[in-house]
């Protein structure tokens, strides 16, 4: 219930910002104000930090909402987002002569605030800070035994990252997006390991 309240509050805030920007935006620009949705794949891991070996990647998904607020016609916008992002990493280890794989499942509500610069019509680059709030943390051994994972408390609750990427928007509102996020602060406690996430996906701006 708490998660639903957080998501709904932020989505309503984005919608309100987009509506206000739409009402004040002049016509004819291609960075028009709007509200949209997006979803795609995450390829996530953490940096080596103090681990003996670098962790492997976990593949999962993200889904969320965006708002675009133009500041300079045909050139520059601010794009806040609210994203549910399933991240994490995998680690291989041996115990009593057997090999195991542990999948660390880290779920976040991420709130990037991006500066968006249009190079040509439809094509833009974006970068800015991302504020991440951990909502779930589990580990699943071997990921094939039918269990739902064991709850842990080894990961910090807040994650500050830099997000940067590219977007191409087609006429009609459909867009494709690729992005990379990298943490500034420690993710796994007492390891100096940081989140490293590649994302690719589709969205639609209304």
C-alpha cells in the first residue's frame, strides 16, 4: 500500500507539471510539453568494490512515467520521471564442494531529473541526477528452486546516481530510449560497490 501511494503521488505530480507546461507552451516546437509512459529492459550489476571478483549482471525490467517541460523551443527541456526499476546482480560462490549462484534482487523507485537537449527534430540527449529509493531487497539461490527469495538488509536504502542517455521520438508520440545509470554512493554496505545499470526501452508521449 505504501508503494502504491508513493507511485500514485509522483505520477499525479508529473501529470500536473506536464499539464501546466502544455498550457503555457507555444505551438510549432518539436520539444512539446507532454506526459508519457515508458518500459523496457535493465541490464544491471554493481561495481567490484571490495568483492573478491566482479559480480555478474542481472537482467530484469523497468516501467514508469515521464513529463517533459520545455524551457527553450526546439532545443531544451527538463524531464522528470518516476520509474519502478528491478535491479541487482548475481554472484557465484562455492560451499562444501558445490557451486551456487546467488541472485540479489534490488527493486527501486527511481526519480531522475534530466536536462534534455534536442540535436535535431526527434533526437535528443539527456543527463542529470537520479534519486533512488530501495523498496525491496532479496536474494534467490540458484534462481531455480521455486522459492521467492530471502529478505536481506545488506543494501543502503538511498541511492544517488548520474543518469545519461539518448532518445529518438517518432511522429505520433512513440519513442525509443537508451540510458546508463551509475551510482555516486555505496550500494552494498561495507563494500564500496556501486550500481551500474544499462537500460533500453520504448515509451509513448501523449
